[in-house]
C-alpha cells in the first residue's frame, strides 16, 4: 500500500503548509486519526514515567532509612562549599568515598566527590536528584558495586541495568548533554564466587550505555585480573573488596584516559 505524500507529516500546521494539502481530504476521519495519535503518544510517555517511578519506588523506604543522614550531610556540604568550575562529578558507593587521592589521580581535571557507604544502584536511583542536581559539572562518573554480593537479597543483572537507565534518565531531566561515564563493576577477591553474575551485569550495563545519549562505559576488569583470570589480590586492602593505592592509580589512569578521549572531542 502506497501512502499519500501528506502522510509523512505529523502535525496539522506542517500538513497545511504543503502543496499536497487538500481540505477535502482532511475530513472528520483524518482529524480523529490525528487526535488518536496524539493521545497514544501521551499515553506512552505516561507509561514510561510510571515504569521508571515503579522501579525506584520499591527501594525508597529502605534507602531513606539507611542513607537519609548521609544525603542530608551532602546537602549541607553543597551549601557550604563552592564547586570548582568544569568539574567532574564522581558519585556512587564507598569505592568513590574512600578514593582519598581522587584529585591527584585524575588531574588535571577538577573533581567533586560524592560517594556514600556501601550504596547500591538502587540507592543512587532513589537519591540521584538530591546528589547530582545541586552541581554544575562538565561530566559525571558513576560507580556502584553492591547490588550483587552473594546474598539472598541480590538483584539480577537485568535489574541492575534497569536501575542504571533510571539514574541516567533522572540526570537527563536537568542535564541534557553532559557526558555520563559508568565504571565497570570491579572483580574482587571477596566477591569472586558471584563474578559470573557480576560479569553479566557488566555486560548489560555496557549495552545500556551504548543506547543512552552521551553515556559511556569504562571497562576496567582486564586490569584487575591476573594471567590466570583471577583478581589481583595485591590491588586490594585487607577486606579484599576495596582498592589500595595501587588499585586506585589504575582506576584513575583508566578514567582519565576515557575523559580525555570523550571530552577532547567536545568543542
């Protein structure tokens, strides 16, 4: 079936301006079709918003009880401190919070550091607006790693990826074009037993990043595995979960190289 030439236009003003426009064609059925498409578009938008809200809503109570005070502390910090210009905002779990040499490791990029405890993607999804919106930044770097730990409360890799999408959507409501970088979940000795699940989550996170606007996945796992394909224990502190100084140097180098690659392409 061949569509009439006016079928490519989606609004009445566009249609009316064309030489193909014929008021005899634009009968009641055509008007009803336009109204139907408009209602359908609004319905799909509302469905998308409801799905996004439902993903986060089930975590709100627990996240607020656990991290509410930390987020309030961030908000007080935001009021008392002035952010550096053109900063890179780092947000996420304790690996971000404990990165004591962050400023030096990603120099010359100025940084804003907002890591909280053993947070998860679900926690960041709940608090993304309160953590991120107070800041003006050149780029955003995210890292979470506690959604899959080997416990009965673990999320599936697919759930982790959906939460990342939700976080980025929250970011895009205020920051349409700033680059967002997602650090790969690190292979660690303490969670090696669930590495297959974490590896799958990383795969889905990478796929999600490839479909999101100006969002980039920073691959890191190869640098933390030895020749036998196991975690390099010399890069971690005693808990075998958090990185030591040598580990952070590797992280910083990988992040800085990715920032260089992407930001230097932006005028």
